[in-house]
């Protein structure tokens, strides 16, 4: 009988990813990993990265480290510098936490780990497979938001942006890869539907040299909600399970409040425990 693949997808959301870390840390401690495919978007790539390393000792510290560091500065909107210093944050974090890449390779053991990235010129989703090339540029590219990050993220000489622009909830991609059971960790509550925000319009205004990217930013609500429609109405031969916060997280993309972040991390742990108990 042909093996039916199972996928784990983790949505982005900046510091809201502390909720996702609470879930994956619980999975590690409970030795829960039935997955064949792992797909991360933006910060979700980083969460999967540490999930596949199988270390839980300081995963909360990684999010608190990003909050306590000088990585968010809205004053830089007037200087032309990065508002969100994502390149520096990942570089500093790698030096501080010293991830063991070999553990990812060993734990994958012929499974697939993908990072979603948006191409600047074509504005299409690209899916980079772990092990094909250096991984850090892919993680950084997947979290490179227009406006907030001015420093270019380049892969093979082409500029890339946050994967959430083109494919924020890649359940359909997982299904096309053969996954019949898909678990998706989201950083928004289940009833959430995307609406365009001011940042979409500003991003589009500042992305005029990339007309397709500009259009994608102005249609991001439609892209996101189409993905939700697929998740909520999956093909008959598949099952999609959403692990969502029961209500809107207190954490924001750029949250620095340590107590708020800790609370949303603990909420992620509770959601994971409830899920595992009811399997």
C-alpha cells in the first residue's frame, strides 16, 4: 500500500511565532513527529528549523532575544535603513544559539523541509528545499518584508521577499506534494479573514519598480483568503487540521513585551497538549 504523506505547515507572523514555538516545543517533548513534509513561511521557517533540531531548552529565549534586541526601529522609516533588521537578527542569533545543522539533516532522513519565498520580479511563490544550498539566506528571504526590510535578500542574484506575500498558507502545495493529512499551525484565530492593511498600500507604493509584486501586495487579502478556502474545504481524499489560538494573540509582529510573549508561548503549549490528548 502506498504511504500517505503527512505535512506540517507553520504560518509566519513575526513575534506571534512565539505561539508556534509553544506548540512545536510540546511536540518535541512528547516525541510527536509523524510528518513527511515540513513547510515554513517567514518566521515559520525558523520555528521549523528549531523543531527539526529537536532542542527545546531555549526556544522561548530566541523569541525574547529578538524582542529585547535592537532589531525593530520605526524611526528608520525616515533614514532609509531597515525598520526590521532581519539580516542582523539572524546573524546575531546564529552566533548566540549555535544551531547544529547536522541534527536537521539527520532528523529529516529523506523527508522534505521547504521555505516559501516570493520572487520580486515575478511575484510568484518559490519553494526552497533544505539541503540543496546554504539555508540561512532562504530563512532570511522568507521573512524579508517590503518597507520594513530595506537590505536586499538575494538568492542566485535575484531579489526575494517574504513568502507570505505569494503563499501565506501553503496547504495546497503540501497536498500537491502528496500530503493527505496536513497539520497547519497558524498565528491567527480560526475565524480570521484577511483584510488589506495600510502597510499593503504603502508597500505597493514603494514597490513600483516591481509591478507584479506591487499587484500581489494589493491583492494579498484575496491570496490569503483563497488559501483559507482551500483549508476549510479540502479535497475529499485529504484532512487538514488547524492549530490556532482560541482568540487573537496579544503578541504583535513587533512585540517587545516579555510577559505578553511568555503568555502566548504558554497558550501554544496548551493548544498542543489539547491536540495530542484528543488524537
